[in-house]
């Protein structure tokens, strides 16, 4: 869903390198490093094309599960977007799926979205998210979302950041959501999950009430087969799948050929017919140009795309956390290492300290670094090769 920036001297064979966010000018964005030929779309410049693909006049559309809603394969995630004109430009570029949340930007993101939607509300499927709290707080959060979004309903209301079967079946949350749907405040219900995606998806499938129609799931070219299989099961059960964090961190790259790794990564995700749409973050007009171009491309991965992703994957392997959770039992103090890594990604990758701090503040104290024993030699182990001691120290 988001872009990050990587670190120095990590060679992509002869293709280029990635840069360290801690040594870069924080004003720099990924467009500084992507070849100008793969950009486009500012001041009338042609949109980018795939290395061997052709653009079509109309954006590719898919059905969002049993909701029946037709969505563009590229949506916009507004997690990091603070400028309403940027959101509006994405909609004007053909995007018809938009994701926000009550908690983004300290509760202000929905207001940015609401401003952008003025006069365009009927052109967009709007999804927002609330966290599981008391019934009263959840009901109030829904009403606040509607007010901020300047609308009397949202198309999809999701429970935010679920990671267990118990959360999917939370009776208080389900009661509040059902009442909101009955009142016409929401049309469809869903969940988002950053960890334990398989457990969450299977819980949705097994739910006898079939309450949730949509799942927003972390899925990218680094995802494991278990997640892909769970997505397939969910899609067959009628659940609409929205893929987030589609670019495996979206690290800045240089000289990777005729197509940026971000476009290739989006195409990889969309090779899976069980994915209805994606929600990459777009924070400026150049990112809109690059990402929205994908929905008019031939989505078949070319040989060049595959090579780009291979090199890109090798470059990010030393620090990209797969959130598999295998490290958690290896920490004697119970630190939620995947969640810590996610906060680190926001800080180092997105260079977004406010959201990094906000994500960290959501962690319970017993799972945060407050519980870390600061072991002389960190005993936590990552089966995928991350040096967790370095990650935790940073």
C-alpha cells in the first residue's frame, strides 16, 4: 500500500541500487530516482507504458466479491495523503475505489478525503475503518467518519487491523456494525489485517452469518503461498479481496529499466484473479501518474517485469519483514517484533514519523519495546534472515 525508501550500496546486480532514508534529504521522493521515461502525466505528458505492454482506453475493472461493486484494479490508499487535490486527481484519473480510516493522520485524513469527494461522491466506492473498542466508541467513530467524509453513508466499513479469529467474531463490534448497516450508514462490512492473515480470512469464511463481505489483506510478490491459498478460499466464498502493501515496501530504486519496480509489483499482484483491487498510497501527482497507468496496461508480467522484481526482491531482503510471526515465540520478553518492524518501516521507509509514532502508540505496553530486556545478545530469530537485533535497536 505504501512507498518506502531503502538504504545505500545494496546492489541490484548491474541494474542500480537503493538508497538509505537516514542519509537522504527528507524532501526527496521516489520520482527523483525513477527514470523520467517511466513517469508521465504532468502537464500533458503521456502516461507511462509497460516495457512490452500496451495501454487500453478504459481502466481494468473487477467485481468486489459478493458486494457486486465494480472496482478499478487500482484504487488509492490515503494513509499518507494530506492534500485533497491529490486525492481528487486520482479520481479524475479513473480510480473508483478509495481507502481511508478513522485513525489516519490523527483523525484528520477522512476530512481530506471528504473535501476531495465534493461533487464526486457518486463516482467512488469509499471504504473506511474503525478499531474495536467499546460499543459506544465504535458507534461514535462511525458517525464521526460520516461527518468528516461529508457523506451520509460509506460503501464499506472495515474493522481495522484484525489478527485473530476472536476479533473477527467480536460480538460488540458485530452488533455495532449490523446496526449501522440497518440504519443505512454503511452498505457493506469488512476487515483489514496486517498479521495472521490466514487465520483472519478463514474465520471470515467459517462465519455462519457471513457478516463480512470484504477483506483488506497484505499481499505482494514477497507473500507466501499460504496467504495466496487463503485469499483463493476467501474469494471462492464470495469475499472481495483488496490488496494492500502491494509493493513490498515500495523502496526507492534507480535505473531498473523501462518500468519502475512499483508498476511491476502492482502487475504481479493483479496476476492473481482473486484480487479485486489494490490500494497503493499516492502522495503526489507523479505517483498518481505512475500507479494509475497500470490499470490501463496489459497486466501480463513481461520478462523485464520479472527481472526487475527479482533484483528488487534481492535488494530489500535484508530488511523487509514478512510479518510471518515466526520470531515472536523466540523473544523471551514477548515483544511484538513484526509490529515493531512495521513501525520501523513507516519511519525509515516512508520517512513518516507521525504515522510511525501513531502506529507504535497503538501497541500495548507488554508488546512494545518497553518490554524489551535489552539482551546483550538478542536471542530473537528470524527464519527469513533479518537481523532482528539491529531492527529492534533502530
